[in-house]
C-alpha cells in the first residue's frame, strides 16, 4: 500500500505528457486515394528457371490464368509450365568419369497447378523523384502435379506437390503489369521422400475487364 | 466580416488573373522616363571599317553550317557597314537575329527583329521577322519593345493572315488595358473564328468585364465555362477559366458549384499545382461544412513546395476550423502562427519602412502578374548578359562591345520597370497581410472568451460525426510528414469535435 502513491506519481505525469501532443496537434492525417490499378481477369506469360538441382537447370515457360475476387484475394485457376532442361557439368562428369546410370537423374518436364493468391501489400514508390510506380506484394499457396522423367527418356512419372511462394508485381498500366514469382514445389514421392523444386519466374500479366 | 474578407480573397486573384492576361500591357509611360537616365559623356565612336560584300555570303554559309558564333560577327560587320537600302541589309539583320537567338541571346535577337519590323526595308523579310517575334513573346521578353512598339503599333493591312491575327489580338489587348473595350472589340472582330487568338480574346474580354463589374452575371459564368472546354486555349488558360467559374460561383454562394469547378482544374502528372487553388478550395469546403477535407487541404499547403507562398489566410482558416471543433488551444496557436511567421513584415509595415526590402513581401509581390513578368525578364537579361562574355572571342571586338552596351542599357531599364511594379504590388500584399492580422486578432479574442467559458452542469460532449469509411476501391496512406506530389489533393484529416452541448432539462 505504501508503494501506491509512488506508483501514481510516476504514472500520472506519463499520461499527462502523452496528452500534450494530442492537445497541440489534434487529429490524424491520411492520404486517401482511388486505387489506381485494379485487377480482374489476368493472363500471365512467364519465363523462369528451376535453379536448385545440381544435375540440371530447367528453363521454364509458363502460362497462367488468374481471376481476382477482390483487390486482396485471387485464385490462379490454372498454371502450366514446361521445362527445357540443360545438364550441368557435374552430371556430365558423373556419367562420363564414374559411369553413373543416367536413369538415376530425374528431371521436371512439366507441371500444372492451381493456387490461391493473397495480396496484402499495395504501395507506390518514387523513381528518382521523377515518376511514381505502383506495386503489390503477394503470397501464393496451392497444389501442383509435376511430371518427372529420367534424362535418358522413357515414360514420366507424376508426383503431387504443395506449392507456396511469394511475389511482387509492378504495374505498368491498367492492362499490363510485370510480376516476379519465387515459389517452391514441395514434392511428395514414395521412393524419394519429400524434395523441393524451387522456381524463379518473371512474367508479363495482361489484365482484362479492369474494375473501374 | 467573414464574407467581406472572402470576397476580398476571391477578388484579389481575379484581378491578378486579369493582369496576367493582359500580357502585352506595359506600365503607362512616365514623363520622367528619359530624365531618369543621366546623360553620360559619349566616347568618340570608332569609324566603321569597310567590309567586302562577299562577307554576307560567307556569313550565311557559316549560319547554315551551324557556326552561329562566326556568322553573328560577320553579319554584324555587314549590317554596320551597309546602307539600309541595300537588298541584303534586312536579310543580314534577320540572320543576325536568328544567330543571336540560337546562341541564347534572345533579347539581342529581338532587338534586330524589332528593327526589321520598324524599318520595313524589305517586305519579304518582314513576315518572317514578325513570326520570330511571335515566338519570342512566349518567353520573358521586353514588353514595351515587342508587344507595344511592334505588335501594338503595326500597320495591319499587308500582313499574312496569321500574323495579322496575332497583331489584332495584341492591339485589342492594349485597348482593353487602356479601358477602351469598344476599340478592342473592333480588333477582336477581325480575328478568324476558331483560332487560338479568338479564344484568348474572348477570355481577355471576360476577365476585363469581370474586373470592372461588381456583380457577375449568369451569362458570364457560362461564357467562362465554354472557354474552359475550348481545346484551342492552352491548358493553363482553360484552368484559369475554371478558376474564374469557381470564384464567381463562390461569390454567389454556390459552394457546390464552386467545388465542382475547382475539381475540374487539370494538373499535369505530379505537378504540385497552385497554392491559391488549394486555399480557395479549402474555403469552399469550409463553407459547405466539409471541415475535415478543408483541413486536409490546409495540410497540403504546409508542403515544402508551398513553403514560400504568401498565404496569410491559411492560418486564419485553420484557426477557424479548430475553433469550430472546440480545439481552442490549437486554434489560438494557429492564429498566433500568422503573427509569429510574419512578425518582421508586420513590423516593417508599422514602422513604415521600405516594404520592397522585406523579403517575404518582396517575394509575394514578385510571384504574380506584371511584377512576376518583369522579374523574369530581368532575370533572363542577367543570364544573357553573362552569356555575352562567353562569346567575346568569336564575336569580335565591335559586336561584343555593342552587345555589352545593349544589355547594360536594357538591364537598367528592366530593373527600373521591375522596381516600379514591385513598389505597386508590394503595397497590395501588405494590405492583404494587415487584413489577415486584424482578423487573427479578433479570432484570438473570440477563442480566449471560449477558452474560459464555464461548462454548465449536465453538459455533454457532442456526438462526433462519422468519418467517411474508406471503400474497397480506395487506398489509404497514413501521413507521416512526407509529402508526395500525387497526394496533395487527397489528404483527409480525422479530427473529433470537443464541443460540449447542454443536456435538455
């Protein structure tokens, strides 16, 4: 009980001093603007790489269609990517010098999938104080089916995967934007367990039916 | 009192607008103009050296080879040594003018073009010279020499249609300036309908009528509205028409209509716009009871880009808004801010000092109308005068000496005109400041009364009005003191009322 007056003495000046700025500069200020870029139906054309595998590098070409429910939430209804694979020096050396069986190397041939896209960040940035560009940052989560083939050819095998990632979009006009996607397909395989197929993609997105 | 102040607020920019429009209008000639230049002992002039007539062809070759510096020296030598009656004399003057203009010596070029227009020694050169002079009128230029003495006094009978239209427009403007609308209309009637000059002439007539009449008619508003949509006018003039519509509607207490006109003012992307536009819009919104939006516009006026603007009313309006929401301490502080910020200027006015020495008043006076044009011309002459020295080596001794003398004389005259206009406009700004200071003192008194008003038993806080929700089509950026040009019209202030109402008993 004896401490109470001391506590009160310490607390009340703090409360009073917190009120001073409010008394001097009351109110809060926001810049409220019409959202300049709004998406509706989006068709994406992208190129990218599958950079992780030490035995090959995949050069991706992807097509996708996304429908936007709101400015924050969208569904990438379908995406399909084909990978043109280039063997690395390591793989060539293993096959040539150590007679490793080429069938031991599985490569992604193509993949399809669907994702939910959540875009909580929308902002703008100044370029050299001369122009203002708008961008958004989004997260994706969904599923994929990957077709994996041995590098020696033969029938491919299908593997399910969980896809997640994040990306950024730079708006160029109401109909055109550019996006950078960083995604990872976590592939679930009975014989190989769980392994990752990350991808980096740059795409041009054409927007139809802009919401005014 | 408030309405009278607002009328004054709106009338002042309108008068400034009219002054801007009458671009050709120089100040009335003063009788002591000639006397102001003390007679200096003239040094004995050196004899003009004779030149080979072939120098003209060489100079033209240099000009078309892009060697304007060399061409200018040769052309000047040719002009100096040749009689006016020579066939190539006017051409030499013309290409000398072109060379000087292309070297950035616009005023010197303008002097030679003006000589061609006055002497009229070669009818084929004259239209070209007038065309070049037309371009020069779009940048800071000697208004007396070009607007008044060339376009204002030109015999219009023999000119090509386009140049004649421009001259008619300028002569009409001059008539308007001296108060003869009837004569002006005769000139304007000769302008071809649908040309840019015809639209600008209509605008000039409307502004002059607005300046002269106390009451604005409905027809006048409609005429300004029509001009606001006239594609032949520059964007700036269309915006001026919209502002005129807004001001007229405000005068008629049609605040919604005024707001609509303010919102139609189109600014280039990332252009911060004009401070007076924001302040006037803030007053219109205040009158409509949109005090949060009005406060947002006052936030805009605090942006660094408007730091040097002379807007005493800004502090008054802010104090009024705070007072209306019963934030008495901020209201008092906002009111005091005016006297604090302009303390030196107010002191200078009270002490009857030379107001042109006061930096704030001087800046405000130089920011608009005829004084602004005079200041810009003076600035351009200073720059060009410095540029002459750079070409001394190429020009040769005679042209260099001639241009140095020309720029010295022109600079002295431009300085005199600027000081004369500054003296007039600085007084208008001082009056504006004094009126605002008076209003602020009254505001401080009213706030002081409110501050110590007793709260009666049973009184309760007024239920705050709901702020407009942010819709899904909008995006909100919290303001943290960083101004973005694209946001200047979009600030919204959330400020709760602290007023207390007495409970019904």
